């Protein structure tokens, strides 16, 4: 049989059988998987039904709740009740409809109300269908849900009775299902199904509502099937499950919807349910068939070599014959075409074969060499004795031999061949048949190696030379000794680069050369003059084969050269950065043609000399830098020991010299304050290769700790893999660190008290706020301190004393708080304390109490005993705060509240204070307009002479009647006016208006006795030009100076005592009386009091109000007696009882005022005192 037909039959039979069996097994194995996926799809549809039914149940219940809310509408109940009783309702129907219209949305689409006779009274939105009203025939005394279609949409109505003590009507709310479309998507595989809502009506009949398209023919057919009724019955009983509709071939799942007494059904056709499964089954089956086909193809491919073997055996014999012929031809071609030198010798050492490459190298033809004795013909005489042992070695050891031999050419020259030889033996007789040798002509390579070795010798020799001249001398000597030149000299440019001068450096090997040198010593060559001059100008080497044939212009030393028998000459430049450093000239006694290889070789030596010169210069420069650098420079081995160090490094580390440092051989790691820092330094060097600005602390030799800054790099081997040592620089930055530390300290500390400053406090407060927002159990508080009366002390005793007082205060405050709390001088006489991790706000209040107590004790500053107090605002950290300024604002507010309460106390901030602050801000704004709008008015309180009961004058008191806020107390707006500076123009207006009113009364009543007008002055009005301004007002209002009394506070007096005395004297010269207001409550020094031109001391109401107490009555008595002793009068304010009046009268207090006599009066009311209709009883 034909081999090809056998092969084809085997392949087709095996492939077909394998394909059929594999496909059958694979398809059968898919059947269980197909059944399991069907079950999963059916279960997925059942789960979707349950989820949809629950969602529908939730929606219907929410709708019922909404419907009940509409039924409970009180306004509707009233209207419907009125229809039944005939009593008209207060609310119009239009108003109710408008309200109902606003409640319509996407879900609630219609609302209607029926009266007790089921007649429509109100209806908004979509009209209700007739079937809704039909359901009312049986009455509606409880909530009902009715479902129906309107046009193409599915709706349901919620009916509820409207009850107002009894049923007065019915509410009907129409809802639209919002997302019915989603019910038509059954599972992730079956995208379309039929959704049906079935309910059992009161008359025990079933109603079915297809939730898709109500006109769908498939839905109608499905509703007729008995399976639907069975599913609805089970869902009404609360069951959830699935069944097959045998007639219509549908799979039906059901789940109860109790709100409508029914159930939700999802049905899908068998094909729709399993369509994706069918597609997947076909896809998988197709893939299996393809894979089996590919596998079968693989089997075919495996069988193909076996079938091919049969065919190959038939053709093998023919191919073997052809191969033998080709091999013979190939071997012959390969032998002769091979670039290597190939030779074959018989056992007697005669040449039997030699390839073309060797014939060409030796200059022979094949006929000339065949049969010749190899040793006698091709081996130099001096090598013949050494060669036979090589052949013996190949024969006896039967090993290939490598050797280098000199081989004679036909012309008598020698080449060097590197041989690879072996003896070839007969496999049967074990006798050697021939020698085979393969060689390479390595003549040029050997010469290059010799030149390279010579170049390395010269390079090493010049590299270790002490200077450039020594390097030239070594180069001249070695070149002459190894290349055959008999004389060598050097020419160097002079400093001006105008000519070449003869160098004392040279080489000669006989006396003639010495004499030639001596006669050349005085010569000079300009550029382009002679051999040295031409090489200098061209910067290229030049060869002269025979000097005797050169003219004097070409070689000016021709006669001298001839005298000393020099023939050939060669000049080469030594260059560095394109500058000629020297010219080397070589001479020999025989003519010699130019040898380009020798020229290049000596030129490379000259290049090496130029490189050596550059390196020597660089080394000298580096040594100079290394020695004189202000930075420490080092090299360090892998053991961590310095191998090189400059004087600066030795000085930094406290050693007298670098040698002393290096001799110590102490591991650098030992001088580090933290050994981990050294380890980090080395690890970074090894990993990154360099380190920049690495800061560390190290010990000097004397034990002192210093800071250093290091920059270093790792030096790696030529291959770049292994680190061999480290080098770098070191700077002593100890002073810089100290400066940085001082700057950091200054940036965060107050320069006077050394407490934390404002910026540091703000940062810590910011962190506390952040921590509070992250951790619910974290608590903190802020204390804001403002010293009471510090300005008086500072101004009276001097700023130096004030600074000393602040320092002492800061020391006491430190003792009041724990180390974990932050005490800060905010600025001036303000301090803040941040209390972190407190248990509650009581802890902050306790610390505030300690602060108040410790600051109430007197301070002794340079012999002066000083009393100071403080007012404290406390803020508790809460999540309402997000920024530090918010907390400081509220703490400041609480502190000012403390000052208002009498100073020397602490107040906890609350939200009401923020309202007060906003009110103060509004007052500040309104004050600027109030003066221009004439909203201020003066009231006048009579001042009584206590001994007679007669009026002695009035005190002008400012009142503000705000157009919107009404009366605003002076205690509220006066401090604001003082803070903003408005008090100055306002005070001047008060003084002018009081004087004008006094002038009016004088003209109107012409009082027989001098009538005094008392006006209060703010401390801000008490300036150097006060007397001039008062002069102008007196002149404008035609008032005498003695009719005016100015009241000033102790604080105003003590602000600047010297200025006060001068100003008061000027006022006294005009006859104006001066009264110290609220005497005894301020800081007035008795030492100053007798120096002030004061006429009256005014006793503060706080003493008068408590005169029933012995100590307060004693204070009043002392003030009255003090006034008498200083020839002053006393006036008491705040007299409210007859008892106070009589006590003051008995104490000889001259004047008094208060509500016992009269409240502050409107000018018209005050006139009653002037006409005598009012007097003291």
C-alpha cells in the first residue's frame, strides 16, 4: 500500500473516534449544571416576588397613613360638620381647596371630600373614577383601599371616614403607583415577566390587576387560567411559593399583600425564564466542541511524526548517499575557506595539506609545501630543539595542545602563530594517522601587548614621579631604551611663550650624545623654527628620516648632528588643555623611515605625560584646598575609621593635628552622642550613595558635645557595585544650633517674662480645638486675665517698675498651675492660661480662684509695696468653637464682665454675654449717629446743702433715648463711648449743654444765691488743652468759672500726676471748682492728694448705702474729716433714706444728693427747685 494512504487512514480514524467520544461525554456532564441553573433562576424569580410584595405593602401602608392624615384635617371637619348642622364655617371652601392643591405631588394625584350623603364637596387634582363612588354604597366607617385603572395608568384610592364626634363625611385620596415598571424585570437573566395584583373583594369575588400593560393579550389569556386563582388563594392565606401553569406554560410565583387582602404574582413564560440558560448552554457546548476539535487537531499533529517516520525510512537511504557527497565537498570548502591557519602533517612530520589562509600568510603555494619537512622549512633554528616534545605530548597523552610558535615566511621574516594541535588516531588500529593544527596569526596582537606593557611601565613610572620634570626624565629614558632611540631631549616654552628653551633634562647613552647636548644647551627656538619650533606651532608630531638631507632652515643643528653622527630625528608635543607644556625630541645614528606605529606609540606616551601634569596640578590644588579648607574633610574606611583628615577636621574634633586624630584609630561611631544616628548615616550612604546636610551631635576629644553638619558620598569600585570607602566634609554648626534655639525660643516666648507668647498659645489652642472635635472625652478651658489698675502703677512708678511687676506676677502664676497647662503673656498686662485635659469646668474655676487669691497679696518692687488685682474671663472648650480667635473673643468678653462686676473676680462665659457683646457693638455703631441726631439729653439731679436743706446746684447727668431701643442706661453706653473715643466729643457736648442750661436758668430765675453746675469729665477728656476748651465753652455760654464744678475720677488724676496738677491749677485760676468723684474706690495716693488743687471730695455711694455698718460709716467719717483737714468740702452721693441724710448731716458732710431728695430731673421739672416749690422736708 502507498505510505501516504496508510498515514491518511490512521490519522482520520483516530481523530474521528476521539472527537465523537469526547463531545458525548462533555455534553452529558453539562446536564446536572443545566438543571441546577434552572432551579436557581426559579428561586431568583420567587425572591424578586417577595421583595416586590414587601415594597408594595410598605407603599400601600404609607398611603393609608397619608389618607388618614387627610381625613383628620380639622378645617375640613369643621366645614363638613357645618353642612350637616346648617351652621356656617369660619373657613372658606376656596381656602381649603388652595391648601389641598399644595399637597398634590407625584404620588398623591387627587383629593376629594364627600359629605355624609356621599355628595362631593371638595375635589382637587385628577377626577375620581365612578367605581370609587360605587364602593360607597355600603358605607365607609373604616379605612378602605380601592384599586383600578384610569386610561393607561394604575391607581388606587384610600377611603377614610371624616369624624367630628361623629361621621360627617368621607375623604378619598387618589394615589398613582410610582415605579410599576420595575415589577416587569424578574431576574438578572429573565428581563421580562408579567406582574399581577390579585385581591379578594368583600363579596368573595376575585379581582385581578395586571401591573404591566392592561391591554396586553398575553395578560388576558393568563388571567383566564385556573392557576392564577390558586396562586391568589394561597397568597391571601399568607403563603409564598411558586407553581407551573400547565395550560399556558408559565412559571408563576406569588407572595401575600395583606393591605389589599390579596397577593402579588410574577409570571414568565418558560422560554423567557430559561432563554438565557439556553443561550449559555449553547455557548458552553459550542466552546466545548471547539476545544475538543482543537484537542483532536493536537492528536493529529502528534500522530503526524509517527506516520512521517514510515515515509522517512523509505527516503533515508537516498539522502545518505547525497549527504556523503555534500559532506566531502563541504569539508574541502570549509578547510580552504577558513580564515584560521590550518595544516596537516603525516606521522613523519611532512606537510600533506595546508589551507589557503596559511599559504597566503607564509607566501607559498600548495605545490611548494606538500611533502616538505615542517620543522626544517618553517621553524627558526633557535626554536627547533624545543618543538619535538610537543608532538610527543600529543601522541602519548592524546590531548590537544595549545602553543605559540614563531613561523618563518618565504621571505625570511617571522610571524607569531598561536596553535591549537592534536594527533588523530585510527579508531580500529589505535595508531596515529596524522597531526592537525589550527592557528591564528597573533603577530600584531603580541606587538600591541608589548607596547601596552611598555606604556604601562612608563605610565606607572611617571605617575610616581615627584614632579613634572622627573616624569619627563623617566619617559625619555624608557622610550629610548625600549624603542632604539639613542638620544632624548626636552624643550620647554619660556614664561612669555615667545620661544623654546633647552631643558636640563635628557637621556644619552654615549659620550657623543653628551657633547651634542652641551652644544645645544644655549640654543633657543622661536615658533616654526627648527624641529622643536615646528612641533610647537603645529602641536603635532614630526619625523625626519635623515637629518643630513635637511637644510639649515629645516634643521638648524644639521652641522652639529652630522658632527656627532645623528641621522634620524623625531619630535612630539606634550599637551594639556590645548597648551604645549614641552617638546620631546629623539635622535638616532642611522637613518630610519617613518614608523607610524611608533609615532602613535610615543604620542600616546606624550599624552600620558600631559595627563600626569594635569593630575599633578589637581593634586597640588586639592592638597592646598584639603590643608587650608575651613570645613573638615575626611576619608573613612568600611570599618568606620578615618583614613584621611585635614587640619580643620582635627580642630573641630579637638585634636592638635590630623596625624594625632588618625593615629587614634578610634571608630567614628564612638564619638556620636547617639550611635543610632551614625548607623542611619552609614545606611543612607550605602543605600543612596550620598548624604546631604546630615546633622548629628558628637563628642570632641575634651568631652564637649558639639553639633556637626555632614555631606558625604560612598565611593564604589570600578564596576559600581561594591562600596570601598566613604569621603565627605564636616562643619561645626554648634553656634548655628544655639542661634536657632534662641530664635525658636524667642519665636514662642515672651521676652520680658519668659512665658509662652501669643503665637505659641494660638497654636496650642488650635490643637486643643482639633483634639476636642476628634475625641469626645477631651476637655479644656481658657482663662483670660487682665490686671486691674496696672496702668496707674505703670504710669506713676514708671515702665521699669511695671516690667518688674509683670515678671513677679508671671512667677506667681506659674505656681498656680500644673506643668501641663500653658501660661502665656498675651501682651501688655493680659495673660492667658490654657487648661488641658480637665475633668470639668469646676477645675478651671478652682484654678481661677487660686490665681485671684495669690495676686491679691501685695508685691514688693524695689522697696515699693504694690497692690494689684486681676479680672478673669473663663471659657469652656466646646464643639461650637473652630478657631482660636473665637475662644479668645469670648474669654475677653467674660473678662470685661468680671471688670463690670467690680473687678478682682472671675466670670464664666455664657451665650448671653455674646448677646451683650453684640449689643455693645450695636451701641458703638449707634453712638456715632446719636450725637449728630441729637438723641442725647441732660437730666439734672439737685445737690442739697445738708445743714440748711436748700439747693446748692445741680449735677448734669447724660441720658440717651434711642429711637428704636428706647432708654439706654449710661452704665451701658458710657464705657463703650470711652472705649471708642466718642466720649471726648460727647463729653464736650455735655459740658456745653450744661453751661447753656445754667445760663438759661440764671436769666429766667435770677437766683439770689450762687448756683453751681456740676459736670463729670472722662479721663480721656483730661488733656493738656482742657483749660482752653473749657475757657471757650464758658465764653460761648456766658457762664462764670466759679459757677462750674468739674468732677474727675481718681483714675484720671493718677494717669499722669504732673500733668494733672498743671491742668487743675489752670482751671483753678479761672475759678472753676474741682471735685474728686467716687473718692475712696480708686488709687489716689494721699501723698499726691494734698498737692492737687481740689475743692471737694465726693463720697462714693457704695459707702453711703451701707452706713448702717460700722466699718462703712467709719470710712465716711474719715473721708469727711480728711476733707476738713485739707480745707475741702465733702459731698455724699446716693442718699436714699432719711437716716442716711441725718447721719451725714451729723458727720458735718456739707453737701448731698440722691433719690431721697430727688431723682435726676428733666430741665422743666428741675425748675420747680429753682422757684422754691420743691425743698427738703
